C-alpha cells in the first residue's frame, strides 16, 4: 500500500498509510504508535536507529 500510494499518489489520495501502519501495530503487536514513531518507520529512520552500533562482517 505504501508503494502504491508513493508511486501513484493521485490514484490513492484517500489512502492513509499512517493509519494502516498504526492499525497494523495495534492489531498484530498490541502496541500504540505515536505519530513520530510512524514517521520514523515509514522514512526508514527506525531501522537506522535499530541498526546503529551493529557491525556487519563482510
């Protein structure tokens, strides 16, 4: 849904991706996300925060 709304915003104007993310986390994980957390997840910042400090061996 995120990709569809990003690639074709004119076709998915009525889609609330933030709402879908919030609903998913509430229903599946039982966690209420804040708007800042939703923004971090959708922007990729959340993943960067989680990966910070983890070294990858090549």
